[in-house]
C-alpha cells in the first residue's frame, strides 16, 4: 500500500510540471503562453520600436490574473533579435509603449477609454471580456468547453498598423459564430 | 561457343557484333536502372523532406495554439499527394498531437516522435521532420510515403530502356549485316580462290585485293605463296620429265646389259658343256689306251711301270667324274625348269628308294616327322636337292647311328615354307659356310669321307636359286648340320634367317 501511494504521488509530481499546455493546464497559464505565441504571428511596423534591438513589451493592465506565469513563459525567449519584457503599467499614458497589451477583466467598465487610448498605436490589444472586440480590441480570448480559443478583429489590427499572419487568422473563431 | 565456332564467318561476325552490342546495352540498362533506383530513393527522400517542411510550416500556428482541429485539417490536405498514406504531428514534448491516414490505408503511426530523418522500411519511406518556429522546435511532422511510385517509375524506365534496346539491337543488326562484308567478303573471296586452286590444280589463279589492312596483307601473302608454288610446280614438272627420261635411259641400258649378260651366261654354259663333253672323248681314249697298254704289254712292264699306268687310269677316271659333275652343273643352266605342283612326300620316297642300298650299308636312318606339303617346283631337280643333301648328311658323319631328318617350317604371312635337312654329322665350322657352296671345293682330304667331287652343294644351290629360293646352313661342329632352303621367293623367311651363322644350334 505504502509503495502504491508513493508511486501515485510521484506520478502526480511528475505529471504537473511536464503536463502540456492543454486543457488540463490552468486557464491563465494557457493564456500566458498564447500571449507570447501571438507575438510570433504578428508583425509590428518598424517605428513601433525605439531601437532595432529594443525589447518587445508585453503589458498587463488592471489586476493581474497571470501571477508569475507570463514571466515563466518568456523566460529566456527571444523573438528574432529582440528580447521580451513583461510590464504592468498603472497609468494610461504608459500604454502606448506596450507592444502587446492584455486588458484585465477588472477594467471591463473602462474598456472603451483604455482601448481608445491605444486605438491608433501599433499595440496588439488582447482581452477576455465580453464585447472586447466591439469596444475596439484586436484579440479576444473565449472558452470552448475547456479549450482556450480566440476571436480576431482584423479591422482593428489594420487600423493599428499591425499585420496578423494568415495562419493565426485561420485559427481564430469566426466572430459570426459567437 | 561450340555452336558459334562452326557458323559461317559472315553469320559469326553478325553474332559477335550482336553479342557485343547486346551485352553493352544490357549492362548499360542494368546500370541505369540501378542508378535510377538509388537516385529515385534519394529524390523521394528529398521530396518528402520538402513536403514535411511545408506541412510543418503550415502547422506552426496550430501547434502554438493547441488547435488539433486545425492541425488535422492541415494534414488532410496531404490527400492530394497520392504517395502519402499517412501523416502525424507531435507537440514540443514529442507526444502525438494529430494524425491522418489515407482512407483504406493502415499506416503505422508511432505515438511518440522519433529521431529526425528518413528511413526505408518495407514498402514505405517514413520521415520525422522537426517543426521550427523562430528557431525553436515546437513539434515534429511524421510522413509515411508509399514506394509504389518508385517502382512505377522504375518500371516505366525499364520499359523505355527495353524499347531503346530493341531499336538499338535492330539498328545494330542492320549495321552489322551491312558492315560484316568488309571482313567476310575478302575472306570468302580468299577461301573461294583457295578452293578453286585446289580443285583445278591451277596455280596461276590469284585472289583480288580489296583493302590495305591485315586481310589485304593476307591476300598478298596468299598470292605470293601461289606464285612460289607455281614456280616450284614448273620446276618440279621439268625435273620429273628429266628424271623419267633418265630412268628410261637407264632401263634401256640395263635391259641391254642384262641381255648381254644372259647371252654371255648362256655362252659360258654352252662352252662349259661343249668343253666338258669334248674333253670326255680324248680322256676316254687315254683311259682305253692305258688299259690296252696294261693288258697287251703286261709281260713287258715291270711293277713300277704297271703301278704308274694304274695311277694314270685312276686319274683319268677321277677326271671323268669331275667332267660329269661339270656337265651336270652346266646343264642346269641350259635346260628350262618344268614347274608343276609336286607332292614332296613322293619325291623324298623315290630318293630314299634309290639310296636304300647305300643307306643300309652305312646303317643310316632317314626320318620325316610329318608329311611334307605340295609345292610348285621342278620335280626332278627338287629330288636332286634332297638326294644331294641326304647323301651329304650320311657321308660326312662319323656317328655310330647316323641320322637324317627331313622337315619344314611354315612360312610367315604368305611366304613359302622353309625346308630343312638335318644330320647328326661332323658339322661345318662357321668360317666355311660360304665356301661349301663353291664348285669343287672340298674341306677334307680327297680320300676322306668317301671322296666326291665337291660339286653337290654347288648344284643344290643352283637349283634352289633357279626356283627363286634361298639356301643357308646352320651347324655346330661335332654335333650336326642343318641345311634350310626355300623354293620360291620368301623375303620374310630370308630375313628371319638372314644371319644363320649367329643362331645357336
């Protein structure tokens, strides 16, 4: 019995860290990974960065649901020549410096104001609140069962001067279906 | 190879050319196909890697965002490539993420990603290819391709090669049939000329030269040879004619010489006969007058005179015997033989009957161990041979029991039989074997062994020779003598006894 219990424990311990980013992983770990992966399928205009090798900033605005998972995801990663940093700005004025901006559900009531602030800037706005796209956001996470999916507002992306890869577009759940 | 050896040269050349061409084509074809096989394999692996790269590129988003549905759709697009029977995607940890199998096919799709690379397994080519995004491996593509296409393409290639082979063989056949004449025509022409020369014995024929190559040189050499033969033939003919002429001349000369010789021989015989015949008459006179003298003047002669007259008479008698022998001998050369088939047993019986008295007086025994054959000879003269030899055998004999044996040995391979007369007499030393046949040659004092003229063996030899035979003697002094003779030509017997002096006994 003791052996069996210990084996079970070991199995659990092993399963947790190596578990793929699938349905079993906590929702925000998946979303953190997705945030990072979006970077690879989106092209920013050259003037979006202060310098050629300036880091790409992923920002979280509002109360942070990710914990340390964003930092874990970008740990040691690079996109092309650029490194990655995670920022948590407090002020709306700082949002234009972000390249990816996750607007937390806590800002649900101020969405229009936040998004209006970065509407014309090359900032990939991501959210998981209802009506995020309507409010002018570019990517909105949704849940299909336990699976994380997303919707894309291509018009908003084009307005921001961002080019979203067709591969990413293909994965997006069609807005009409929601 | 044996079949090829006996083919006519023109067919042989075509066959050789065809074998050479065919062999080269088959080897080239096999080489091409082998090369193709490996090239196709390698091409196929490259193509598959390219395809895997495209699939991987199209799967980056699906892998990044855990969208199995999209990954499956990407894999399903492979249905357009008929070689691909199955495909799968693995995530960054190597676990199976999505799979697709062609309907009806049951490809073996592993549950975990394997090491990168292509491998041929049975009828399939499988490949693991990493999916890379931004320099980071985010998953693996696995493809299973059927090798049917390789075999299909190889078959197509083989058929093409076979068609080319057939066309090339036909072309080679046509070409070689045309070109073989370059070699075969001069050779055949040469062969025809050679046959014509040997059939007609006409050495003035010449082969025509068509080319300046080895065959041309062969034709030249052949013609040169014919010239030499022709030249020698002419020389030979003239030499032959010359020789025939000389032989005819010599024959003529020999015939003349022979005729002359026969003439002088006959004259000699005539002379001897006439001389001895004529000598007898005065001799008879001398004898008669000596006798008259001895009878009529017996009272007037003293003993010495009487003794001398008796000696005179004895000498004349002896001279008469000598002359008789000479007459007999010379008569042999003058008369012709009467050849007939003679039973020698009868001849010998008659001889023994005549000699009966003297044989009994000498207490001599004559034996004939087996019946003698019938031979072609002169009956009287053959009797003379046996008579003389028997008399000799008894006369020159100091044994208590005198014995004479008469017999014969069959001749080998058609040769005439060799007769013999064997005695147990005093024998004749080797050195005298020739001398005994000379006329009036005596080995002993006149009064020993009953006297005699010494003409007997000479006469025997002459009779044998007139029968074209041979006579020879074997003897061991003190033990006996054997005379052998043949009646007729007997080369093999003669050769067998060519040196009788050397044979023992």
